[in-house]
C-alpha cells in the first residue's frame, strides 16, 4: 500500500500526531491524506519538526512519505506549504546523498 486516506474522519490533533508518527517511520506509505479533519497548529508543527529532524538523522532512509494532503484543516496555508517544502527537501537529500 502506497496511499493512506483518513480524510474527513474528525480524528483530531492527538490521533493525527500518533498516526503520522507510525505512518512516517513504520510504513512504506508515500501519499498520506489527512484533509478535512479539523487539524490545527499542533499537528502541523509536529509534522514539520518531524520531517526536518529526519532530514538530519539516520531515519531519513526509513521514510517513504512524499506527500501529505492537509487541505481544509485549521492550520495556516503557510504551515502546510512549509511541510511540503520539508518533504521535498527530504526527497532531495535521499536522492543525492553526500559521499563521506
């Protein structure tokens, strides 16, 4: 399975954070749909911090996530954009590892 959708299930920030942690580290999911769940800053900040941290540690090769759909939630568009930018940066790091 490469896609997981929990769209419009009212899962809330707490469950979204727990599910995101599991999806990011323990699956091969590439496309994760969290749209229309009333998710706010807590979930957005968790995802952003998690992805940025993974760019710098040994877990980066374990993460297959390429896209997270966060549309129609309560977090700002700028936070959603930063999350996608972090995912893009992680993809670039994985595609072009440094020799050394």
